[in-house]
C-alpha cells in the first residue's frame, strides 16, 4: 500500500499511518489469538479484539462507556478499559492476544491499557 502525505493532512498523522501499515503487515489475529487494536484520540481511547481471518470483532471497550464515572485522569481510564477488555476476553476463554498499538507509541495511555489487560490475565 502506497501512502501519500496529502491523504492524511498533517505530517504527524502521516508518520503514524506509515508505522501502522508497517506493523499490520507483520501481525494477523485469529479466533484463538485475536489482535487487540488500540485507537487513541485526544479525549478517549478505544480498543477491540479482532479475528482477522473472519473479519469480526470479538470484544470491544472504550472510555466513552465509563465517561460518567469519577475517574478523572485519562491514564486511569485507559487502565480501567484494559481491565474491562481483559474480563470480556477471559469470559470467552481467550487468554493470549497480539497487541496492535496502531502506530501509537507504547507509553502513557497505551501502556496503561496494556497493564490493565495484563492485570486481568491476558498474555501478549
């Protein structure tokens, strides 16, 4: 897939998309070991477990759901979302996943989400 900077507007977004494509070429999720994809916006963080062979989402969670709770910090909300996703996958009998950070750096909210999922027993 050829990427063009003009497609994505800002250079920062273009660089993230380039990283995303490079990562996605190497990883593929299945129903036994799904790909956990993370998207981080300025306000929220979204995560979903995807079976790439069938093209289906097995479980998902986002901070939009827990927006009314009293958790103020975005990092703590991300950790809570990781725990929620971990519980959903554990209930389905899935304990091993492939983590797809989607071109985002593995720090801050993305790392907190991963820690929350690990706390619930998921293995990356």
